[in-house]
C-alpha cells in the first residue's frame, strides 16, 4: 500500500503535495494521505482530483516537531500497512522523511526528480552534486520512503472518491517553538515558479528596486548570488547556489550575475534560464536559454515596460 | 557539554563533475577534497558553544584513509579529537547507522551535522541519526546556543524563520548564515598533528540502496540572444513559449 505525507501549509495542500499524490498514484491504485492538523474546507477534494482515495487527519498536535510528527505518522502508516511513502522535499518533508524511513525500516531516497523505473527492482533518479549530475539508485528494501523535489513531477489528474477520517493524536513533544516570523506577501523562494535573481552587477542594494518591481510584475520570488548576501545587500535567505538554496523554478532570470560554477550548481535545473549581463563572455550565457548582452540598468526598464504593456 | 560534529569530505565546489566506467562511478581524477561547507559552519558553532562552557568537540567521519588530511584540517580549526569509521559509505543510511554507534558510545549532549553534503545532497543524516537515537532534531539552523542546559535554535521554515527551545541531547543541522567559518591558524595546524584521530572499523549492516548509474545534465542548446535595444522581444518570446 502507498501513502503520502500531505503537508498542511496553513490549511492548504500546496502543489508539491499534489505532485506527491501524482507520484504515489503512478505506483498503485490505493493511496492514503496522512495529514497532521485539520486542512481547510474543500482541500480534501484537491487530493481526490489527483487520485487519493483516503485521507487520515491527525488532530491534537499544535506545532511542527519532527520527532513527534514522525511518530504519529508512523502509527497510522503501520496500521494501514503502508509500504511506500511519498513526501515532498520541503523543509518539513526533509526533516520527516529520514525519520519515517527509520521507523518503517525502509530504503530512503531524497531529491528524487522523476517517476521510478520498476522494470527491474525499483530505481529512482535523484539529483546529486548540487545539480551537476544525476544518480539512478536501486532501493533494495521492501519498504521505501521517497522524497521528491518540488516542481519535478508532472501533475496527473485522476479523479477518485475520497474518504476522510479524523483521529486524535498524542501531542508529545520535546521542542517548544517560541517565535515565528514569516515574510508576508512575498513568494517563498523554494516554492516560486519564477525567480528573478541579481548579482554584484547591480552595484549596490539601493538598486534592487527594479529587481523587486520585475519580480512583483511576474509574480516571482527574488534571489541573489553569494557575494550579494555576504555584503548584506540582500538577506542570506535569498542566496542561491551550491552553498545556498538549490532551486528549480520554471523560469530563472539572472541579472548581473557572472555564472560561476557554484552559482550555476544551485539554479541550473531551472526549466528556462535567462541571463542578462554586459559581458558577452560571462559564463552564464553558456547555461542560459535566452540572453541579452547589455547594461542591466538600460535593459530592466525596457523589460518592465514590455511586461506592463502586455497586461490588460 | 560534549558535542559531536559529523563531517563529510566532499569535492571542492569548483569541481567539474563527470563520470567514468560507463557512468557507474564519479571520475575522481584531479578532485581536491574539502570539509563539506555546512560542516565547517557546524564545527565553528560547536567551538563557539564549547568555548563558553569549557568542554569538548569531537569530529566523526565515515570514510577511508584519504579523508585523514581533511580531518586534520578540522582538528586544526579547533576540534579536540576525531573518530573515523573506516568505510566507503554506500548511502546516507549507511553513514547514519555507523555514526549512531559512535553517538551511543559517547553520550554527547549535542550532535551537529550540515544541512546536506554538497556531493550526494541527501540531507538525510541528521534526521536518520535523530530517529536511530530517538532524540529531538532541528534542521536548517541559522542560530544555535546552549543556555542553562537547554538548546536554543533559529531555523528556516518555508517562507520565514522560527525560534525553538529543546531539551538535550539534541541533533541539529547547520544552514548558511549560522556563523562565519573559522580557518585554521599556524598554532592550530601544529596542535592538530598530535591530536587523537581514532580509526574504528564499521559495523556490518544490511544495505538500503545501490547507486547503479550516473548521468550528467543534458547540455543546453546555444543561448538565443536578444538585442539590448529591444529587450521587449525577450518578453514576447517568454510569452509565446508560455513561460510567463
Ligand atoms: C566554497 C565556495 C562556495 C560558493 N558558493 C556560491 C553559491 O552558493 N552561490 C553563489 O552565487 N556563489 C557562490 N560562490 C561564489 C562564486 O564563486 C562567485 O564568486 C559568485 O557567484 C559571483 O557573484 P556575482 O556573479 O554576483 O559577482 P561577479 O562575479 O562580480 O559578477 C558580476 C557580473 O555582473 C556583470 N555586470 C556588471 N555590471 C553590469 C551591468 N551594469 N549590467 C549587466 N551586467 C553587469 C559582470 O559582467 C559580471 O559578470 C562560492 C564560492 C566558493 C569559493
Ligand atoms: N561520510 C560522512 N561522515 C560523517 N558525517 C557525514 C557523512 N556524510 C554526511 N555526513 C553528515 O551529514 C550531513 C548531511 O549529509 P547528507 O545527509 O549526506 O546530505 C553532512 O553535513 C554531515 O554533517
């Protein structure tokens, strides 16, 4: 039997959860989703649309604690005899997947980017070396925990009827959350489908207005190169690359970034890459699909005008 | 306070990755090895914490003898001693099972790992180890401290940050922004030569996975350039191809 962890993001099942559902459904007909804390009205229907037959909601746990979550998840997984668990590789998913694999005595694969090959055993494809390569890995245990990279698995609609049940779970945590700060109104970098990113070519933090405006117009998140965050022009949480965040948006726009190997490692799996750089020899042009050689300060206003004029 | 810092040894970040033997192995020719950058952060943070309380930092690595030079570097940065489990790990699960043995024997108050190894990018070891030992864990930490016998953390969450207090023992993984990594000085390098580096043999475990084949990313087609005087064409192209 197959299960997914349906991460509850403030009552909502995000796209990554639906990707996990699509993946699970490709492995077999009966898929159980386990969710911790009650989702919003109508959210169960989203899961049904992607082939989930059963949703088990665990109530009574107020805050995320990986140890506690894994334990209550396992209780249900064990009861339902789930053998293969699909989890989206979000911050929460990454903390949970290894723990669940230990409890299930399962093989674990993280950063999985494609549907498995089951013709000879069970082989998954995972991204390694920060996107500089891929590995095919045979998962040899009977039980398996597979954490998939968001935006890698194609959504497949598969309408089914879903039964929903609620169980009270024991809240037994050794961690206390004492504060949360969320950047409201901004699209989180790890979830963004479009990312506008800028580097040292922007000269200084005072010039980020145009970058933010472009991001806003495109519904994009903003990112930056390492030196930009090292110099505190931008927050560390925006730093992408081998030692920053690895992202895989549909569109990555790099402005005034040279395209050093460590930077490319974190962004090269983006589906479409645009590079804007005044140096025609900038290495980014070798990694880009589209490019403009020129001064960012002249090009950005043109892009903004073109985007705005295309709307309405 | 005893802190165990799990350290992986990885190819330098400038390495061009390619594969040999019909794409079944990483081509290691010419690769320089370094301390996994996230582990440099957790090591530095462990030193900061123990310097306040006067206690010890032990490095553990699961690897073969060629890791020793890199382990010595971690000792030069300031760790008190190191343990190497003499094995070529097959996956994160193998690593975690080996380190669990070391952790059980050592009764550490805190076990630190990196957010992930920049080679196989599993991001697995912290969670695996935490569950094998059945203790709390806090991932992707941007702050760590121990105050009055409790661990205090700040961690990344989707779209923000969170502060957390936990009991000890605890496992935590280091995220960028935790601290500025220390680099070894001459005194440290001299001292490191005589610090204990114990080599232990691995415990035999049943495998979890087999890396059968590798693949390099598909090379991009040549870039399509647009005129800098007519940047609007780029937007048109992105619209046409339904990218935006
Ligand atoms: C261990 C290690 C890890 C690292 N990890 C990362 C990482 O994770 N992420 C990362 O990003 N880097 C990382 N780096 C740093 C990396 O090697 C590069 O130094 C960095 O990416 C360069 O940033 P940049 O492109 O913004 O700056 P620069 O290299 O200074 O490039 C600026 C670019 O802007 C262009 N430019 C200048 N003015 C304009 C203008 N007016 N209009 C248009 N273009 C202009 C220039 O032609 C140039 O190409 C790492 C380095 C090391 C050693
Ligand atoms: N071979 C190893 N020896 C010791 N620690 C390791 C090893 N591999 C991974 N780790 C630790 O686990 C963290 C996460 O690695 P991974 O799960 O492989 O991405 C690393 O930052 C290290 O702290």
